[in-house]
C-alpha cells in the first residue's frame, strides 16, 4: 500500500498546483484519521482522499470537453460552474488514469463536492475531510465540525450541508440540486426541524 500511495503522490504533485497538492495531502491524512476512528478501510480512505481532487486543476473549458468526450453527463449548473465537474471527472480519471477499480473509492470521489442521499461511510469521510482538513480556512463553526467528525459522523455531515447551503444562499451562488437533496435526506434521517431552504 505504501508504495502505491507514494507513486500516486509523485504523479499528483506534478499535476496539481502547490496549494491544491497541500490540500490533497490534508484530505488524505484527515480521511485516514476518520477511517481509523470509525472503522473504515484505511487504504480506501487514503486513496479516495489522495485522488478526490485529481481533476481540480484542469481548466473549466477542458473539463467540459473531457466530460463530453467520455460521455459524462453535464447539468446546467455544472455548465455554468465547470468547477463542479471535477468530482465526476476525477472519479473517471481515478479509474482510467490511476487504475482505481474499487467502486466505493470512485463513489467517494464522485460525491465529495455535493454529497448524495444514503452516502456510504467512506463517502461521508471524504466529504467531511475535504471540508475540515487542517489547511482549510477557519470557518466560524470549524471547531464544532471537527469535534463532531470524530463523535457523530451523520451530525457532522448534516452540519456541513446546512452551513454550506446557508453560505451559498447568502452569497446568491447557484446550488447544485444534489446538495439540497442530500441536506433534506439527512435532515429527515436525523429528525431535524430547522428550516433554511
């Protein structure tokens, strides 16, 4: 496992800008810590964390071209904001270019930006690690999010989804419908009453 991770790290270091590469390492290590805490497969968490942003530094117009070329669906919101495509394109590249065959790892890469209802434990781990890794900008609720991540992963996921929607609505930024669906699913699952949408 160690050799595989080292080889992938070297490849990614040459393909991502310095800031994105540092973030990637933060997500990889945070995913590993959460996997150890919650009993998830450590290698899967390391690989999903390491590859989650492998398509992030591809320019927007090229993301759209690659998605069209490989028959990956593009929604109107994704066409307006091609940055959102890096998750599904990243999962495709993880399989094609980095030879990842495990469906759980590919699903975790696909859903790390918007989430989805009924996420697997690995998907939750990568989604949360991406939000709270140590290099992330300190948001007002970050200490509480980080505490929840190691104590109640569903509560943590819900908190991030809620805070993200409040932030995007406040900035009048287009919201991917999957983020809203994910929020509503976990709101119902956890029996929350608050109204933010």
